C-alpha cells in the first residue's frame, strides 16, 4: 500500500495555491498526493474551514496554514516507520 497525503484546499485561496506548488516539490518522494476541495463535503468545511490549506498523512494532520515543502518533508520523515 502506497503512503497517501491529502492536501485539503478550497478555490480562491492564495495560501492553497502556494501549498499546491510546495507539495508538487515532494512528488519524487514516492507519496501519492491527493487534493481535496473542502467545499465538496459539509463535514470537511466544518472540520477544516479556518485551517486550510491542510496537509494530512495517514489520518494525521501534519501542517496547516502556511505549507512549505521542507517542513512537510521533515514531518514525513519523523512519522514514517522503516
């Protein structure tokens, strides 16, 4: 099973656009990165409305708000078991 990262975003969100660019830098690490618009699900709006963008890995929130590739990579290394 491939490790999966979910990037929660919404439209017209400059921080989300920046987060997408940063997450694109991590594609070579072998993670599947799925983008999910929180406005597709009322529960997601309630859960993440004020936090987005949000990076989630295996059900755990790694980072939200200001997302940068370096921090995400470091956090992934800390939670990945070898």
